[in-house]
C-alpha cells in the first residue's frame, strides 16, 4: 500500500468560511459554527455556520409558509425546476466535487461520479408518474386512490455520500409537492450548503431550507411539531432513536440504515474474473458504503483462487489523498469511525484470524487504512457480526450453499446482498432467498431512480426511489363516490 500525501498546504493556511445556511430564501450566518476536518490531513480546513433551535423554527416556518403554493404547482412544473437543479449540478460539478473530496475524503473521480449519479437519478425520478388509481368504476360507484403531499419533510443525511444521499430524498419530497428542511452530517456539511446556494437560485423561497448542525439538531427535527415526515439515512442505532422520537407526533418516516451485506460466490464462477468486481464493491469509498460487500462467502472449490485474486487487487489499490488523481481509496472519513475500524482490526488480530492483505495501521497524518482481507475467522466474531463500515472484509469458506444462505441470513441486518454464479438462473434462485431489500446476481451496488431501494430487518423502513419510494412522501387518500 502506498499512501500519498500530495495535498497542497493551502488547507492548513487559509480556513475556508464562505458557507451559509439557507432559510426562507435567504443565505444566513449564525452565532454557532462547525469546524470541518479534511480526513486526508486530519486538520480543520473550513468553518460553517451551525443551526440551533431558533434557526430550525425559522426554517420550519418558512417551509410551512411555502407549502400551499408549492403543492398547488403541477408535477410538470416541479419536475422542470428539479431538472434545472440537475443542470446546475453538472455545470458546477468539478468545483463541488473538489469540496466533497476535501470534506469526505473519497477520490475526486468518485466525487464527480457521486454528483453525476445524483443528477441522473434526480432526472430519472421526475419522469415517474403518480397517477390517480381507479379502484372501482361501475354503475353504482366510483372509487379512486389519490396521493397528496404530506407537508414539510425533514431530511437527515450521513457523511459517506452526502450529495447523493441528500438528492434522493430531496427530489422525492420536492417533486411530490412537499417542502423541505435538509440537515447534512456535521462531518460533511459543506457541499450540501453549497448545493443550498444552487437550490436558492432555482426554487421559491422557503421550499427548501438547508441547516448544517450537530446530532442534537437532527433530534430536534424528529421531535418538531411542524415537520410531517423524516427521511433519515444513517446508522441503525440512530434510526431507532428517530423512529421513537417521531412516534410522539406520528410523523411518517423513511429509514435507510446500515447493512452487513453478504456476497455468496458459487462453485461455478471464474474466481479471477469476479474478483475485480467483488473487490470494488467491498472497498469503494474505503468500505464506507451502506451497501458495500461486508462479508464474502466463497465455495471451497473457488475459495483459494478467489482469495489470491482479491489479494492481488488489494496490492494494486492505491490509497491516498483523494485529490491526487492516482488515488483509488481515500481515508476513513472521521476520527470516530477510524478508531472504530482500528478497534475491529485489533480485535480480529487478537481472535487469531489470518490477514491476507493489510492489517497494518499507518502513521498519520490523515485517517488512512489499507484494504484489509481476513480469513480463518469465526462466524460470531465482531468483524462478521457488526457493520465494519471501513476497509476490512472477511472471506468465509462454505461447502454447502444451504449453509452459506443460513450464515448470510443470520444477522439483524438486511440491506442487500449478492450471489455470484455462472449459472445465472441458479444464482437468481439463491439470491431470492437472501433476507434483504435488494438481492443482486453477478453485481452489487447497482441502483437506479426506477428501482426501489431500502432495507429489510433492522436495515431500514420503507423504500427510496421508484413510484413506491415517491409515494412514501405522499398520503394516500381514497375518494369513494356513491353514484345513486
Ligand atoms: P449517524 O446515524 O451517526 O448520523 C446520521 C445523521 O443523523 C447525521 O446527520 C447526524 O447528525 C444525525 N443524528 C445523530 N443523532 C441523531 C438523533 N438522535 N436524531 C436525529 N438525527 C441524528 O450515521 P453516520 O455515522 O453519519 O453514517 C453511517 C451509517 O449510515 C452507516 O451505518 C451506514 O450503513 C448508514 N448508511 C445507510 C444508507 C442506506 O441507504 N441504507 C446509506 C448511507 C449510509
């Protein structure tokens, strides 16, 4: 592993402060602030305003005030504004991507891809129609099912993909006629605040409000009487708090939570050929992806060959500052997560597991860890049981596919999973038995605006994207007419 630190010293000299909250169509400062760390350097490079209860009240008031006019607009009018946003995101892509890499750590090409994907998914979502559904229409009666917007949607996002994970719920909420208060993670608020400036150019005042803030601001949103729905993306532990808090006002909730995705590699695959894809799906964003592969179950017939091929991939992957164009894997995003992953590495070493690649903890600066592959580890170890959310993945052997399925499903998580097979029909049959929201065959992490995404079990509640996801930002209402 080579760690390159070619970052300009600019970050450590000039603190960037050109950020504002967006409330009721105005870009505003506040009495409090957040310091934002560049994880490649481990130092503060920017400062932004942080909202507290008074700003939240103002933002909610603005969103409530804007709601009647916004909901009265047609889907087509709202879609046109969303498309302008996608256009502006593409125009500003490079500048936003550089900021995203500085605050989040991922390689610049992946920051560009995240913004591009967010824009493409936004365009895709506003092409989906939510028609009135006629349930019955005869001589006696006409019954139809209509969908109307809920009101104000509070959107809370995590730090691993702040742009894409904001745009999904944001566009869903806006397109279906809701107004929004959006809060990014305190670790990565900056790109979202800059997108707030673009939103302010496009949408009427109050329709979207963007508040950076700490965890307590998220908690205040879930309790706020003026918010009708929370769309939350983050950890299972916080998701449970969100659900409990939302119960007091019976807010609607969508929870997109953590995962512990299994990949089951069957005996008929060309291990070398699938290794590249499996490696990328495990280690992209240094494993900090909800739907990354977090456990690899390999049939004994292909196990050795797969291990060798994955080790080869790990050896080739260049770890470094995301601003260096040759970097493939950036740092872990924050110190808390870095300490957690280092703890898991140490625990795994103590348990006597075999490290095929990585495992060493480089000296700083920055929160860098090498891609780490582990074998000979027990099913009940922390690494297999917990969501590692970092660049360490166990490879587990099986001889019977029923056993592999049982072990893959033996978890409270249920976000997604995959089966890798030459016989795709057999692969699909096995994939359908994974207890997850999405089961892929010969791929992992493929999502689209037209395909519902979300977690089974403790990985979430509800679905994002597709008509199913969009309808979760709306209240179904039956209109039932007696004709005589
Ligand atoms: P987190 O739960 O710590 O924080 C997420 C957001 O919630 C942040 O904005 C935070 O400020 C806010 N928050 C914290 N406490 C809160 C509370 N009591 N009430 C309301 N909001 C609160 O998660 P994280 O560490 O930022 O993100 C990593 C986790 O997110 C991982 O578990 C990952 O798998 C998950 N994730 C899930 C998806 C998905 O689509 N299923 C996508 C990305 C990440």
